[in-house]
């Protein structure tokens, strides 16, 4: 039918590597291969046409392993047209730069949205499904490492420890949900290891996913801090345990690390490691809010005052603000602590006061 | 006398435009077909000459090079035949082609591989793949893989014909799902179980490793074809075991002792951390895993064939363990020097195992490449490799010296500058020294990589033959160094967007520097039954554990 310009091709029979020069033509939706011993006729339905891929020759494959290799060009396009062949949607999109730029923008947006919302949401769904025993194992390992490298035994007097321990028990027992953590739900006293004059970790308390809450002497020794305020901080940490924030965080950073490794791992492990580190999240603002709210509720339940949490936060902030000033003059970046992993203190203090100010 | 130029073959004036060339090719081919149909076929040599001309001057890049060569030849007085007028009629296939083959039918000519892809094209495929994969939560990645493979296979030409890839996306998807599941189980066992349990899991999984490697070599070979004939891989599970297991055991031993050392504490700046950086960098070559047809496979970094899962995995492992330990200990505490001394027993064991491992690695690379090549087949024709273990050691030693040298330089630089700067006022100088040493370190690493890759490729292909035909590979260290370093920098600066261009650039270099030496027409004489393979599971698991989820 269409005999504009003949389409020449090389035919392979699938049994040998021999090339057979042939001429292709379309007739009523049937491909005619001329140049072999006899003319071969193949209906379009029985042909697999390869996608255009750069300047590579395209292939028309027939069911029996035979195929034709054809240079790209007008002649081939005319032939395919005459056969009634349509390129797939993906191919048509792939061919256009405008689409590629759009695709790029969409990829960036999807990744950003995934990191911002999808990941926390997913982690929130998964975290509660992880058995307590698994988290316990995980935490034991972490605690062991911490004890080995960063923490030393507390030097608080046994009496003081007992007081705080009693307060902690009251907090823990006030929430029956926490019973699932069993014996691991405990308050541990530690002191930050001092290294060569550097002050190490400052006043701090933190929770492990398995239920252990670690209280550092430095926090207890903070100027003017009362036991009630310390307990308020512990209640906040119990909030992290209860809401499984540690687990969520772990899931989030694992996924982020896996994705960066998939994307950048090919370039360099070092680079992808850095990227993963940059994406590693501290507790998010939402988690802090949840833990604050939990702490406030717990304190109210025990007839204590949520204001204690607010004032504890302020004292911590004051401490770090002072340290920062003096540290900047000596060696910058020496101090890391509670507030680093707990951003936006001001806003949190105000929120607590706003909600529970009347008490 | 001398062979006609390709322009003469086509009856074109020298330097004719690309469109003219293509039109002439088509016209000549048509004429050829016409003759065949009328029962008076032209000799096959004409067809060969025509195909050769099309391959050489039908491609803009090669044409440019060829034109230059012609000009040079003429300038040197070598070719006084400057009369294109001889062949004015394009209706006949260049008659000059006829006398040429009369010389010697067996005369060997060089068939260069050719890569016709471009970065822009591959970028568009890549970004579409990435988007669809994200939108389908990973399901599309199997189709993405097929598209990518096809792009690289089909754009790799040898003697005018392209390679092809036949992987079945559904099979690949199934394999990927299973692999993903295993990966999750594996990495969570690494995270959540204590070390002994995890080591147990590793040991239990050990027999699986050769199987994965063997399966993935079979899958890749059987799903690649050239001129309608598939490749095949005949290596058995047993041979794979013999090749891989000793090395894997060695690696596990090293991991174990490294772990024991990390447990009992050594100077942290010194131990595994710096070691990890070094090995990790050495091992993380850019990952070109599956983007070259199997015949070009050895062009990849040999420890990347997936076959060395053990080696690479172990590095990942080591990196993982140490990173974990570091994170836990080091995130908050930056300076810690005074420590209880490590258990010397484990430290010695670790040193020994590292020594053992570095002694074994070249041998391992040698045997894995022998395994890979000596069981590879194209149709009925087998590949034979005569690589020499000595060459592997030589390459490893020289390549190992490069990063060592750069590190020594950096160390000297630092101590000298520390002494020079001494007291205060150092910011600008310090920063420039810091940058300089960073550059030096990377230069050392890339030099090592480029040297290993280029020299191993040359060794492997120059010592390998397909039936009676030899290959020739002439990659150069300097070229590859420029490409690797350039790719790395540009990829970094563009936040990864340059990646498709980088891949294409490397693929092109690799193809350009590999050739098959065979009499013209020899490539027409392969024959055989095709075996196919739809079981992607082995390959996908191997890939997943290689962390090759790149799109
Ligand atoms: Zn918190």
C-alpha cells in the first residue's frame, strides 16, 4: 500500500547469527518481509516492536525468535504507521524534554512529601506493631553501648535515688498501658563520662524504646531544679516511651538511610552516609508536643502541676543559653543535650502554660 | 592496493554529510536486496563492506573520528587515492569492495564495540522510571529495570548489530518482592538480634550465596542476546561453591574479629572506622551492575559482578556495624581518647584476618573471573579465558599503593602545616590545606579505582577468546581516571542528576575500548539453540543484597 520509501532491514532467523538483508513493506496491517527465500508475512498482532531507544536500531520480533533490525528513520516510521502501530504512552512521554522536567519536579516533590509526611505517618503505623520484646532487645544493646562509652555510674546518694525512683514508680503506675514494658520500665541513674576536660553531655534525660528512662546526675544537679520538675521531665520521657517515639524515629531514619543508599550509594558510600546522617531526625516537633501533652495529663492525674514541666524546660534552656555563650568563646560545638534533641523550647513552654495555665 | 575508504564503498565524496551517508546506505542495501530477489545475489563481502561503512560513518561521532583519521592518513601521504569520482553511481554497490576481500578471507579485522546512547536520552528514561517507581511504590521498578537494560544493550553495537535484553518484568518483579522480603528480614535480624545470632544467620545463609551468584549469572546470560542468539552460562552450583565459599568464610572471620575488637574497644579513631572508610571507598565503585551486555560484563569492576556478594556485603556489614557502634557512642561525645586497652587476642586476630583477606582478594578476583568467563557461552560457542593470577596481584599492589601514597602525602602535609602554623591565626590556611588534602585523598582513591578497572579489563579481555576469536581491550588509566573523577564531581554537584550522563559516558568509554578480532564475516557463523530463563529470583536477591536498587 504505502510505497513512499522502501524500508530496508536486516533479518535474523533466530537460529544463526547470519544477516539477511530484507525489505519491509506493510500491506493491510500485515508486514511483508521480502528478500528471503520466500516472502514472509506477519500480522501486526504477532510482532513485538521494540521501543525507540536513542539511536539504537529498532527490532521487530516475530513469535519464532526471528526478528528484523531496522535503522530508525522516516522509512520505519512510515512503515509502522502503515501497519497501524502506536507507540506506548511511556515512550511518547519519554521522548519529550518538557515531560522530563515535569517528571523531575514531581519526583522532587514526591520525595519531599514522602519525607515530610509519608515517612512519619508510615512509622507511626508500624511502630505500635513492633513487639515489646524486640524493642527490649534493641534497647538493651543500645544501653550496653552507652554504658560502655558515654555513661558512668551515678554518684547520687542512695537516698536521693530512692526518692526519685519512688516518684518515677508513681508516674509509671498511673498509666496501665505502660505495664506491657514489664521490668524494663525503670529509671536508671547515670552520670555523663567526662573526657579530657570537655564537659560531654550536659543535663539530660532520655528514654529508650524498651522502656528504660535514663536520668543523668547533671540534670539532678541543675541549679534550682526541684524534684517535682525532675519528675515532670521524667513524665515527658515516659510519654516518648508510651507513644513509641524512639521506635518511630528508628524506622524513619532506617528508611531514609535505605533510600539515600539506593539513590546515592552508587556514587559513594561516604556521600550517602552523610546524606543519611543529615536526614536523621531528632524527635520531631509533633512528638515533643505529644510527649508534653502526655506529661501534663499524667501530672494532672497525680495531682501535680504541669507548670513544673514548663519551668523545668525554662531552666534547661537557661542553662544551655549560658553554656552556649561561654562555649562559643572557647571551643564551639562542645555541648549537646536535651534541648538539642528537643527543639523549640519557647513555643513548648508557652503551649503548656496556655493549656494548663489555670492550674 | 589499500582498502577503499568507507566513502568509496558507498560511492560518496569524502566527508559527505551524515544524511547522505545514510541515504546511500539504504539505497545500496535496497540494490542488494533487489539483486538477491532477481536470483543474481551480490557477494556477501559487499554486504559486509556496506555494514562496516554504515557502522563507521553512519554514526556522527565515529564519523568525525574517521574523517580525522582519513585526513591524517592523507597528510602523511599514506593514501594517495583521493579520487572519489571513481564511484559516482550509487545504484551499484561500490565495485571497489569486490577486489578487496580477494586478499585473504581469513584476514582478521578489528570489530570495535560501539555505544550509541546519549546522556540526555538516558536521563529522560531514568527520570520517567524514577517517577513511575515512586508513584507505584516500587512496583514499576521491574519494568524500569527492563527499560534501562534494553537501553544499554540495544545501544551497544558490534559490527552494526545491537545486543538485546529479554528479562521478563513480571519475573523480575516476583524476584524483587521475595528479595525485598529477605532483605527486610536480614537487616532487621542485624538490628534486633544480638551479634551471635546474627552470625549464625550469616553462616546458615552461606550455602545460599553461591546459588544466588550462579543463578544470577545464568539469568543475565540467558536474557542477553546478539543477532538473535542468546548467551548462556554453564557454571554449576558446585563450582560456584568452590569459587566463593573460601573467600566468604574469610570475610566472615574478619567481620567477627572486627566485631570482637569493637566490643572490647580500641582507639576509636583508629579502628574499624578508618578502616571502614578505606575499604568501603575501595569497594564502592560506581555500580554498573547490569547495564552492559554479558559479553561486556567483565568491563565492570570485577568485585561488582554480584558474584562477590560476600566481599561487598561484608563491607556493608562492617560499615553497618561500625556506623552503628559509632552512632551510639559517638554522636554526642566527640572527643574521647583515654580508653581501656583492647583485648589483644582479638586485635591480633583481626589484623591477621585483614592480612589474610587482602592476600586472598586478588586470587579471589582471579578465580571469580575465571568462573564467570570460562562458563559463558554465546550460542554454541564457548568463551575461554587464560587470565593469569600474577597479573591480578600486580594490579592489586599498584592500585593499593595509590591511596596509600595520597594518605601519606596528606599526613605529611598536615604535620608540616601544623608545625608551620603553630600558634593561632590559621583559618584561611587551614581551610585550604583541609580542602587540598580532601582532594588528594579522593584523587588517591579514584586513581586506585581507575587503575584497577582499566588494567583488569585489559587483562581479562586480552586473555579471553570466543572460540578462536580474540578480544582486545585498551582502556587507559588516565582516561578512566578523568572519567571517574569527573563523573563523581559532576554527580555530586548536581545532587545526583548527572548520574545518567555519567553512566552513559562510562558505557561509551568501555565500548569504545573493546574490540573483537575476527575475520569479517566470522560473526555470521554462530548458530545454536536458545535457552531462556524466566527465574529472576536469584538475580534479584543478589541485587537486593548488593543494594542495587538504583534506577
Ligand atoms: Zn522529648
